[in-house]
C-alpha cells in the first residue's frame, strides 16, 4: 500500500502531546545535585531499573512499587531521594503541547481517526487532557499488559480503529517505538516538534501544513 493510502494516525502521549519526557527526567536529575542524566542512564542501562520500568509499564507493578524500587536504585548510585511521589517529581517539568492537540483535532476533523498509544508511567500522567476528546481509541500499556515497542500494542490500536496496520502512521519521539510499529507495516513520523510533525503529516493527509 502506498503512503498516500494511509488513513489513520497513532500517537504517543509523553514527548508528543507533552513536552520532552527526556528533558523532564534530566531536569529532575539536575535537582538531585549530581549527574543530571542519572535517572535516564539508570532506566536505559541499569538492569534492575529497566526491569522495574518494564514491569510498571506493563501493569505488573503499580506506581508505588516502581517508586520504591527506583528510589533504591537512585540511592545506590548516590542520589538520596524519597520514594513517595517520585514519579510525579520526575514528570513535574512536563507541559501539554497545545499545537499538537490542534493538529490531532485537524486530523479527526478531516476524517482521519486517531488512536493514543502510550506506555504508562506513574499516576496522574494524563490529568489535564480529556483523552476521549483527543483520540477515537486509547491504548495504555498497563491496561493491555503490553508496552511499546511490542508489535502487539500497535496491532491493538489498529484493531480498535478498524484499520489495517498498512493504513496507519505512528507519531512518536523515540525511534525504537517507530521501529516496532514499522515491523507490522505502520508508517512513522519521528516527532521533534508540532510544526515539523504537521509538515510531515500534510504530505500524507489532506491537512494544511
């Protein structure tokens, strides 16, 4: 199927509908007084931290269990941080990108269904956004027990929209998540900002750049 036949959009939450998650986590790291990249480095390279994140995103452990475990990993690397409310503090720097919300509204108004595909993290992550008003389908990793970049979570989103993967495009700020979607034929848009994402989508869909 050619790119022009794409008729649906899957969209990430953190880092697309919101400002950069990586930036927020780095700001949190800086607030600890040591290496600003410590939280990100642990989540990327420290196996116990990676396991905690994967289990939390899949809904196998709740936010409080993740916070207790990750606070221990931070303390083991020299950052003395309380567990309670840890995920909220890690996300404190996030803000909603209103330009992305307008873009999603424009896509839906033009007849293109939208599915939110998001890896869960902490509590209160989606507060301030009416997900039902943003997307026609909402797929949260902790609710389905599967996280990005697993092919299955994208397939679930397509099923809920009633489209084939070859008809969809995924917007995400992480290339690894786009690579997972591509394995079942979903097109990809690497999000770096609302204006660039709108330009890329305007080439595929009947919306203004």
